[in-house]
């Protein structure tokens, strides 16, 4: 019989559809072969030498041979950097002027290498850049919510091949984030503990859904994972906000993320995926009840009518099997 599992963190129900569950290998088999990609593409705006094809750079990490990570405003920004945040109310209609920050973070000068194939040191520079941009956006008084994310592959929404990440800093906070903050606060008030620390402790104790452990972070598939192979990479130390990360933790996150993505890359044949940093806004720094993490979501299945119509999810794989499969993929 299928089993419904409750996701403690998102409060969503997931049908673990064992009747139609696929074996882990079957997800890889469905994947089309990607074409070989050269390290440099003369027409690519993100390749070195083509810097004039992007809006002026806002931040970069440089080495002896030029930039190693580069940040520019998104040429097709969804929010505008210039302008004031103005709210207007007309009857029951509410609007806010579309100010915000939409930046592209170019992961490395190499056009062909996704994060899974980069060095831990390069991944470390990417995390440092995320932190810099997160802090930059967070101190802007017009900004309420900062989202750092990556779209990898067509099914994940990429329009440009050169590996990159993005940041969108918005002038409003979503009900999704505020609800999760409130849910975590309510759990803290009722049980006297951080709900995320509780989940992490339990995952470490059971061990069956752990994918990869490093000194400061743990990558695992949730008990009620909403989709196949979706994972959380959670800091062991309790921290509400991404900006509380130490240098040692940032370096360790880089290695853990690179490692976890390499397991996906080699285990499932470079699947399309998104990842995003789920953090409380900086004004929540130090609170005892929220705990930031990075969420990795391979795009192996599509959301269909039932999911859209019900808010319930169908996962056609077993989280424990997903984790066992990925644990066995050994990467350097
Ligand atoms: Zn390129
Ligand atoms: Zn915690």
C-alpha cells in the first residue's frame, strides 16, 4: 500500500507512490545525453573576454589570470535596481513598485564545467560571492527577501549554458517564507527546540536517508521528500541566517555541495536541477527557532494537475532508496 508522509518543515503531505515507484537507475536512463561543450565559446556573454556584452560588473573575485567569479546585473532583470519602493492601495488592489536586485553570478570562467566538476576551491569562491551579494542586498532598506538560486539545465529553467547562479532580492516577503518562519516559531514555543535541529538529529540517528556528511554540513533526502532525489544540505550548527556562516563553514559547504552535486552528476547522468538557499532574512539573525539550509531539487519529474490542484505531492521514488543509491556513488 502507498504511504502518505508528512513533511515537518513544509507541512505538506507527500504520497510515496510505491506502486509506481521507479528504481533509482531508471531516472538516469531517461536522461538524454548532453552534447559536449567547449570550455570557451566566442559568442557567450559570460566567457572571459566578452565582459562588454554584460551590464557593468558589480562584484568579482580575481586571481592572477583574471576574474574567477564575476557578478553582473541580469540583462533581463525582473526587478529594477533604480527607484523607490512605493506601495499603493486602490480599494482591494495592492501594488508595490518593482524595485529590487537581480544579478547573475558567473560560477567560473570555464563555459563547460558545471559546479559538480569544479574544484572545491572554486566552489568556495562561489559561496563567498553568494555571501557578499546576500549581505549587499540585505542592507538595502528597499529589500525584504533575498533568494540565491541556480537553474541547471532546460527543465530547471536555464536559458544560458555557461554555468551561473542568480540572486533576486525582492521588495516584499512571500507568505511561503513568512509561514515557514511562523511554523518554526510555533514549534519552538510548543516543544522548546529548533524544528530543523530536531529533523537533522533524527536523520543522523536513523542514517538511512543521509547522502553525504562533512565537518559542518549534512546532505540528506528528507523523510517526506516532495520529489525524487531532492535533498537538503543543512549546517550542523544552529544558525537562522545564511550570513551567520563562518569562513570554515563556508569552505566546508562548498566541498559538501560540490560533492553532493557530483553524486547526482555521475549517478544520474547530469540531471537538470535547481538549488536554492533557504534562509531567514538578516533581521532574524540569532533567533533560536529558524535554521537555514540549501535545498537541491533535481528536475526528474513534472508537477502535474493533482499537485497543482491539491497542494499535495506525489513522489514516485523511495527517499531511503534515493539516499542509498547516492551514498554508493563515490566521487573524489
Ligand atoms: Zn561561456
Ligand atoms: Zn536549528
